């Protein structure tokens, strides 16, 4: 018979003792949980990258984040009402990043978060550029319809001449177009307009070349000349400074068309209202009006311009969110901090 080694005998004796005495060996301590918790609204559909130390937690954006997740490090903000967002800002004191999926992060700033806030303008660019083109087409349809109606009226009363003020039909083919704004939206819109046959020049914060489009610095004589030579100005400017006003509309002249696909605050409401009312601008189409514009200017613009808010749609945020979480883990700077 084979004899038992000391080690084997010891293990068997230990097992026998445990069975007969009803005792159990102490459990091995559990591995520590993930050190980074990322909160994702249940309304946001995205792929969640696997990180060793990250836990992804879904929550109902219509309600404050549950207390058991108050230790979260990252909050993805989308579809959260203002009151709920303010409550989350008060209770989530351990946040290291608030990743807004909006283009500007304004709602998150107003909510009072103390953690860094990052915006996601690139998620909105494809749909915003598409909407900018829709505004251009709708404005062209309106002014061309007005021109046809004027031609028919002049023909009926026998007063047709080459100088009537209705203007020539507008087409993007061979049109000279100025795009104001050299961010991702401006670049995308410039590329689309070029593909449709327009001759595009850019106006921006610096003189440079991007995507085959030459940009001229705003406020310079060359930028003014670009506006004077253009029949269409498409504004793609973010921020709250009213850069586009009476001087720009004066340079465009009565044959000029204006489309604002950027922030309403980037347009001087009084200057636009005066230009439209005085016939110094042929037409305008906007994504919205700025609430800080004077009431009289807003009424005047709303009665004369096409107003069509851009759809609140975004592309898949998976890559952006994954990159931001990775930056947090590596101690690298976040992108798009506002």
C-alpha cells in the first residue's frame, strides 16, 4: 500500500476535520471593484469600451442619479432636464469629468458642475451641415419664387425691364459663396457647397487654407472684398460674440443672401433686422433667434426670414466617450473642454 506524504496527509486531515466539525475555511478576499464609474443615460445608445478598472452604469436621465452611484467619476450628459442636472451637480461631488453630448456644454455649465466639462461639437457637425444646406435650398426656393412672381407681374402690366428689383434666379452653380467660420462645421459646409458647384472663400479668425478653401481673416479689407463679391454668406460661427452685423450685410448688398447655421448669438440682431427691413439684404434663413436680441428686432427678423431650428441629432458617441475615459485613466488632457 502506498504511504501518504506529509502534505497529502495534512490536506486529507484538514478536509475531514472540516466535514466533521461543520466549519469552513475562510473565504479568499474578493478583488477590489472598478476604480472608475461612468454614468451613461439609458437613452444614449453606444458601444462601451472594455477597460480593466471601469464600470459602465446606465441611469434614467429623467431622475437624479441614484445615491449608490454618487461616487461616479464620469457623467455622460444627454437628455437630462435642467432641474435634474442641477441636482446631479450638487450631489455628484466626486466627478472628474462631465462629458456633455451637446455642441457647447452650456446646460452643464449653468447647472453648476465643478468638474471639467467637455462638449461634443463633432457629433453634431454632419447633421448641422446637412441642415445648413437645407436652409440654403429653402432660401433659394423662396427668392427664386419671388423673382418669378415679379417677372409675371411686370409682364402683365407691361413694365418689365432689366432693372426690376426682384433679382436674378439664384443657383449654387458658379455662385460666389463666403463661409464664415473655420471650425469643423464651416469646413464641412464649405466642402459640400464646393461639391455642388459653388466657388467658396472662407472668413475666419486667421488667414489660412483648409480643405482646399482659402480663408481670410475677419475684419480685414480682404474679408470685406470677399463679402462684396459674394451672393451668399453662410455663417458657421460658435460662441456668444456678435461678429456678423451691419457691415457684413452692407457688403453683401441687396442681392445678397444670408444663412446662419451657427450660434444665433454670433449675429447682431439689430443689424440683421435693419438690413432686411430696408431691403439691403435679399433674404435670410436662420437656425434660430437669440433671446437677448431686442424684441422689436426679433419680431422683424421672424416676419422676414426663414427660421428652422436644426434637429437635435448626434452621431455615435462611442469613440469620443471611449477616448475621454482613456484620457482619464492615463492622466491625459480631455478634448473639447469648455
